[in-house]
C-alpha cells in the first residue's frame, strides 16, 4: 500500500502565558495545501494510491457543503484522475461554493434523493459504469482512510507529546491518530456532532484492527450540533486568532480548540502535560459566515 502524496507539516508552539503548567503546540495540517486544507488529504491518500494503480475514476459521496467533496475533487485532479461526486439531495437553483469549487476541479456532479443517498444507490445515468469507478466512502470513512490519518502522526515529529487532540466528525481521523500513537500517549477527540455516542464504537472498531489504544471522545463542545455555532464560539475564535495568529473554522477546529482551552482551565491535564492540537483545516467552511463575523478570513 502506498500513499500518493508526501505530506509533512509545521508544528507551531502556542504561547499560553496564563497556564504555564502545560505546554501546547499546533500541528498545522491547515497549511498542507493552498486550496484544500487539512486532514482530508491524509484520509484520501491511500484511496488515491489504489485508484491510480487501478486507473479508475474516483467516485465519492457528500453533502453540498462537504469538505470531503472539494478535497477529493482537488486531489483527484492532482493525481490526474477523473472524479465524480454523488451529492445528497436535490440540485439547488444555485450551486453552493463548495460544489462550485469541486466542479472547477473537474468533478462531475450528480444529485440523488436523501433516500437513495442513504442506500448509496448510484444515479441511473452512471449506474452501468460501476466497474470503472473506484468508490471512496462518504467522508473517507474506512480502513484506508484510517491508514492515511496515521501518517498525520507518523510523518511528523510527534512522539514527545503526552496528549493528542483533534476534532471528530466520522471518527476516521481519530482512529488513525489512535492507531499511530504510542502506548503512553493519550488521544482525545472532540465531537462536533450532538450526542453522537455511537462514535466511540465506530472508532474502536477501526482501531481494533491495529491495537486497542488510549482513546477518548468528549461530547460537550458541539455548540448545538454540526455546523451550528454561538456568539461565544465566534468570540473565542477571534480571540484565539488575536493571541496566536492561528485561524480556525467554526465547524471543527474552533470547537476543538475551545474545548482544549476549557479543559486546560479546568485542570483536566496533569501538570507537565505536553499537548499536541491537530489543526485539521477546513478553513474554507468559514466562507458561509456573514462578512465581518471573523477578524480573519
Ligand atoms: C472532516 C473534518 C474533520 C473530521 O474528520 P473525521 O475523520 O471525519 O472525524 C475534522 N476537521 C476538519 C477541519 C474536517 O474538515
């Protein structure tokens, strides 16, 4: 199994003057690619490797605002592969920015009903070409996605950290982090979905294929649910940028970083802890906020 791209990233120390008992650094996956940032590249890497070897067209699934869809479109283009996006729901009169961008990367888009989407039925127009497609699951969830996410830790200098923290959606990234972490490293995921308690099992199922690890998912920082936000979250993101010059997004990393700072304030981490925050990217998601909401962007 070979990944298609070599992805190594910067680690920036974070000055937290108020909390000198712990140290925090940020692994900047958001800087991995100028257009599509973050963990999606890692998750796609091995799928792309297989698709390239097989010379097939990439086909994947997602919603109209899916980071995974744009990332797949961009990565497929860089790999010289054709790509197809099967999108959940009716085609809106105007394409979302995400889909417009995916299309600009050459992705062919098909829209299917929510029911058909649940069953992952291919649209009639392309159903008979099934053999030409290399199918990547929704969100990159799956073993190869986890394999790619392992490289987030393996391709960077991360063994000295006691805690590794990341935002969690499908849990694929977290499973990769847990799979690659050392036995004495704690892996903590902050779920951005409301009450998504089945996550723990899904992540463990993926991780079981390697080794049972110290992984824990926290459910207190979803701010109302997926892509929901509050004034408090926006205020935090602006404040965090002012203090660190690190931009975050309101769907994933803003919530994860808010959670970490809150946990530090509650003395969740023992003195001497060295925390590595994984900046999973996703900054393009902020474009759906009204202009002026964030002081960066
Ligand atoms: C997709 C995404 C995640 C979640 O990754 P999973 O592997 O689905 O848990 C986290 N952060 C950002 C910025 C994302 O785009």
